[in-house]
C-alpha cells in the first residue's frame, strides 16, 4: 500500500492505473486512488487553524460522531468524496 498526499489528481490516477499489485491511498490526491484517508480531527471539524483544501467537515451535518463517520464512509463509497473539483490538487 502506498499513500499519496497532496499529489496532483492526474498524477495520482496515472500512478494508480500503473500499480497492478499495490493499493494507493489518497489524501488530497483526488478520486483516482484505490482508497481515501482523512485525519479524524479534521473530518470532525476539530482543527484549530484553517482547513486544507482536501478536508471536508463531516460533523457539520451530523448529529453525533458516529453519524459523521458513517457519512464519511458513505461519501467515499458513493463517490461524492473526494470531489476532484473541491478536494484535490
């Protein structure tokens, strides 16, 4: 497994298509990777500074932490997160 953080989305997608036996995990690398990761504190809106471009606050519309995690999982599975326009370089 290889993690690609803040890699331009086209490069991350090309790299993933070339990797036949290795999963690629993206953080700010667009939807062209095998999987996604997001720092828990950032996805819950608990950071103290400004949010990176690739962060989405899943707690904003959730009733509790469990619902925020469920929303994140659902968004990754249905392809609505990450958005290449909003959450990638």
